[in-house]
């Protein structure tokens, strides 16, 4: 032991678990677990791909009890999980949320809460002040006025309730992040939302915005026409992105360079790193919250989270694409860093794992054109001199925008878009 | 601060943290606010710290822990006593351990 004593040095090392490796060797089977506590929501946002009415008794009756959630949290902790993300629907609709929250924290899990802030009570804010979640709360703020908020959330009291909730977070010194969505009713409010985030003491940095919207993940299609009508085309995407300035083109270039290369028949590039899993409101394990294809989910009632992570998930990861159109296009397409095509998008749009989604394909090609990687109308999967193009792109890196001004960022499964 | 650690006292994890062993690492997760230096940070221990931590059961005195480690690792007890006190001082400052009756 003489060789390892550290007299005069620090024994305890501070670690930001999201920024640094905690483990000298290996990694636990599960690092982060997403739990959808309910699909119900007190808002009815026009673009939401999950929500059910708050009073949906059937959904409520099927939801996992707090004990079942607690059992899953215990399993997650035993698997080495560090962070649990509670999402929905609106997770605070659950009357037992405080019990679930405390259970997670007492197991040594950090809690990442996704909420619309409308149901944050003085009691809950006080609890989170005493027992902090250790992750900034992520608050969706869809509209900075009663009118725009009402148009998006279709809940006339959402604006005022969210304002009260945000005030409670500020009052209790709880860090949070503001997220917006660029919808017809809110596209003119970017500056207001940024101003709001700046004014609120606990808010961290610039808000992020959803810009490209997913279809319903349950494929309960009645609302899909509305979501489709809210989608912007490639030209408008570039125009809106232009607000972000040259930094965004740099970001697109970096993404295109870092994640270039066709994936052939491999479907699950996103799961290559592993370490994450999801559980829906009814106790069904999913690879990610957007992917509910029957081949990629398993009911935890008949098995354990460990089995799901270590036996089931590798089988899902090994699934291969078979669709001819996919193999001829996506399988040969090197725009991996820009395109949002993935099995979850294919599932929502087509009910399959491997069908090209034209919408995301169009957006990715527009981005590639904007950074000079593709000529107008050119299809990435048909390009023969790709290495030379990447080389040219790399030589442009840091030299400012080639065309226009655009902004955007591919993020964690969704379409988060940062101005 | 090390001098404030009583050699004849027993220390153990405080109720304001959750200590976990993950893949061989001891990870200290703050539970209550005001633990540690900044919100959102976890703590791991170096090799020496881990060996000491595993003996902090709230009943063993500092001297006893140092003596046990001295035998296990064939190192002088005074060196190990300084290490135990050093770790405890760091953790006490961050409210991660407490003196136990």
C-alpha cells in the first residue's frame, strides 16, 4: 500500500458524470434509463407525438404503479445506472411522483426531469431544493404569451401555470433548461424565449428548439395529418437555420465529417455505444422511447431489466435491414451525421424499421448542399468520389460559411435545434 | 483539517449521501443539498481512498482502520493513519462522512 498512498494529494475526485469517464476500465451495462411515467398530459400540444388526454382512464389504469417503477429503479441501480430520465406525457400528472422521485434519489440515481412546469407545486419545488435532482430540469415552454401558448398547448391555462412553475424553480434555486418548439404560433418568438431564459435566474444558457417533428410513436394516426401540416420543408429549414449564423454551418460540417460513412444493412448505429434503455408507461422495455416496433420491445413483467439490457438489446442491435429501397439509398448514404433516419423514424412513418423517410432525407440533403458537400439535386448515395469531397470539406473547416447562413444541431434522438 | 480527525473516533458515511460501487469504483452521490462542492457533481475515490472507504463502517476507529490496512498492505501504520485522516478530512469538509457514536 505504501506505493499507493497519496499523502498531500486528494483522495476524492470530483466528477461530472456527463463529461468524464467514471470508470477506469469497462462500463456498467446501463448508464442511463429513460422512464416514461405516463403518456397522459394536461396539455395537448399540436406537435406532440406521444400525449394522451390527462383524464384518459384506460391509460391511467394500465400505468406502472410506483412499486413497479421502484423495482425497475432498483434493478437499474444494481446495473450501475447513474441517471434516470422521467418523461411523459407529463410526469408530474402522477400523484405518486414524489415517491418515485425520492426512491430514485435514495438509490443514488440522478434524476433528469422533463416537464412542462405547469404542475410544479411549492411542495415539490421544496422537496427538490432539499434533495436536488442533480441534473437541470428540462422545461418545455411552448409560447411566451397566453395567445401563442394557448395555440400550441390547446390549454388556456397552460401559460399562467407554467409561469408559476418556473417562478417556483427560480425561487428555490433549482437549475433548469428551457426548450422551445418552432411552430407557426411561436416562430416569431425566438428572441422573447431567449429573453425569458436570460431573465430567469436558474435557467441555463440559450434555449434549444424542436424544429422537425416526429409522427406519433404509437402510430395512432388521427393526429399525424396535423403534425405533417406543421412540418417545414428543406428551404424553410435552411432559412430558419440561417438565424444561427456561420457557427451552424461549422457544426454541420463537423457532424458530416465525424459521422460519415454508409452503414450498409446495419440498422442500429445509434445503439452501438450501448448503455441506455427505456421503459414505457406500462412497463415495456424499449431501445429508445420513440421506437415501439413489436420486434424491438419486451415486457419487463416476464423478465428482468438485466435480461433486457444484456440479452434482448444485443439481439435488437443485431437486426439488419432488408428493404430494397433502404439498402439502395440509406444503406449506401454517407450523410449519417446530418440525417435523422433511424428505425424509430421509420417505425413512426411507415410501421417498419427500414423504410427511408423522405422528409428527413430531404432535410439532410439540403444541409449537405448548404455546406458544399453535394451539388443541387445530387443524391448522396450516388456520389462516387466521397473521400475527395470529405477532404475538400475538411479543408474548408473553420473558413466560414460556404453558402448562406444556417443553424442547426442534430441531437439525442429528437430534433433539437439550437440557435 | 486532518488534525481535527480524532484517531479514537469512528466515522461512517453520512445520511446525506448515497455511496455506490459500480464496476469497482466507489461513487459517492450527494443526496441532500449542500453536500460536496457544486451541485450535479459526483465523487469517486482513488485506490487508497477506496481501500479506506470500504472499512468506514461507523464502528471501527481511525487507528483500528489504519492498523488493519497496515497489515493488509505491509505499510507503516503512521503512514496509513495519515491517509485515513486525510480522506476523512476531505469527506468531512464535504459532509460526506460523519462521526459516529
